[in-house]
């Protein structure tokens, strides 16, 4: 400057960018963790099946196939939930509406979580009111709502726990609930657990992506319903949500 050589210093606040980098790394780590377990089950099951091919043990082969199929379905549900969450947040409407009963949704969710419940020796029971009108929903999306809530209840409930799926009519909606006898959720945490990538006390409870409950909230709201959680008994939690019934002229 004016013939004099100077050294110029420039400072820029990059704390926001660093925070985004940390969030991205955490997200990748969580997705990897959630995918690793079912992928490992698929790989180990297929490897065992290779060994058993010559032995002709058909019963064990069927068990391994069941584990592999269940694990693949878990991976597919995670990927679909990521895609659907992005689609709903971008304002796209739900297009695949059809009629389905509350009992069918609950039975599908129980079948999908059978292996997980067996591993934890959890007992599941249904409390579906009789003669409920059919729902008018995206059936695949709503199955994943119930499956996510069931898997969440299984994950946080001690071995030999009891989990209940219930449903009853409330006006133009079916009111569902999934209750457990786990540690429960503090009242101050009951709203924020539906935020994306939120995990309560990650060092104490099982790891996960923190997307399941966020997806449930987005999917329920996209159907015009609502979702919330309350204490059930001490200990225990009851996740509740509503979905619309089929009208005369949908």
C-alpha cells in the first residue's frame, strides 16, 4: 500500500459451517449404525445357509431365511422413511390412499416385529375395538408408523416386557396407541423426541438414527391426524396418534 509491503490478516467466522460438518458426520454415523445391524444379519444368514446347503437341514434354513428377510425389510423401511420424510417436508401430497382396517395394520406391524420381540422375549397384545370403520390412508406409510412405534417400545422395554397396540374410534378418526412398561419419558422431553435426529440420553439407551419418531409425526400430520406421548404407568409410556376413517365419498 503506497509502496509499502504489508501483511494482511483476514478473519471469518466458520462456526456455523463446523456445526453443519459435525451434524453431517453424526448423521452418517447414525445411519451406518442403523443399517449395519440388519445388513450383518443378512450376510451372516446367507453365509450360514451356504454351510448348511449340503446338510439338508430345512428347518434351520427357513429360520435363517426369515432373519434375512426381516433384516432386509428393516433396511427398506429406513430408506423409505428417509425418502418420505423429505417428500412430506417439501410439501408433496400423499397419493397412495386406500381403505384398510385398523386390525390389519396392527397385525402387519406385529408380524414385521416378530423376530425383534422374540429376541427380547417381549409379549404383545391387541386391544382393537370391534366393528371399527376402515381407514382412508397410505397403508404402507401407516404400517411403518406402527412398526416404528412398536420397535421403539421393544427397544426401550426390558426383556420379558409387555407391549400393547390399541385402537378405538374418535369421531372421524381412529385413535391408536402403543404402550409399554419401559423406563418412561420425562414430561419435559415428550415434545422434543419428535424432532428429527433427537435421541434421549444416547449413552444410556440403545443407539439409533433418531428419525423414527420424526417420521411418525410427519406421516401422521400429513394425514390430518396428530401424535403425542404420555406417561402410562410408572414406568411406562403410551404413544398415541389419530388417522382418518374412510368417508362415504373419499
